[in-house]
């Protein structure tokens, strides 16, 4: 009986370890030279995935509405970030919009639009970024968009590694108490 309960707990916890972290712009990062429309092609974001924006001091990241994205308006930002290493968790399905609020940057193309699908959804590929997993190096930025690729493997992201590593000692303790 105890083994069955522990096994069910393991099965329930396993899906949480499948988020992907995308580095916005790959090795180019969040800059005025990035091609974010090309960068998102052929990939799918899923609820639970994260975006990592790497940028210098003259940039920032604002999460904005569709209207503000279209008009490059940062005055009504839903959230603003300027730490140079911003991680945004995609917690809801639907479109999300990001711009650089520095004057002229958004109008010059420093804006990103992604569509987030529900976990387990069978939606066709939508805009996103290049996945990374712990210990890998992001692919280089190229001025020529690569052909669409299939959905990346749902390898654990750095943020979920702590959960996975903490789970095993807890499971061991539960099994020890039950035996």
C-alpha cells in the first residue's frame, strides 16, 4: 500500500519537471540588432515555460498589451524589468507581448510577441524562442531564419531542477517511514 502511494506521488510530480527555458534572441540576446520575428518562427511556448531576456544597461523589458505592443507604448506596462537578466514565467495561455521601453528601440524592432498554449495542448507551432536545458549552450544568432523545428524536448529547466532534486530525498524518507 505504501509503495503505491509513493508511486502515485511520483507520477503526479513528474509533469512539473518538463518546462523549457528559452533565451530570447539566443546568443545575440535582447538587443536592437535582434530579429525577433524570425527568432520565434516554428516554435511553441507552453504554460510553465520561461523566457530569459539577457540585455545591457541601455535596454529593459516591459510586458505590455497588444495595443501598446502595436504602438510601442511603454506608458501602460503590465510589468517592467531592468535587471539585465530577466526571467519571465509563462503562466497563462494566450498571446504575450514584450517591448524595450528605451526611446526608438521598439520602433526599431526590439519587440517580441509570443503565443502560449496550455500544457498538453495539441496546437500547431506558434511563436516562441530557442530552448535551452541546463548545461547546454544557446545556438548562435543568425541573420537567416532557420526552418521551423519540431517542439523541443520538455527537458527540465534550471528553475525546476531544484524541485526534482528535492523530490527524491522526500520520496526516500516516505518509503523509509513506510517500511
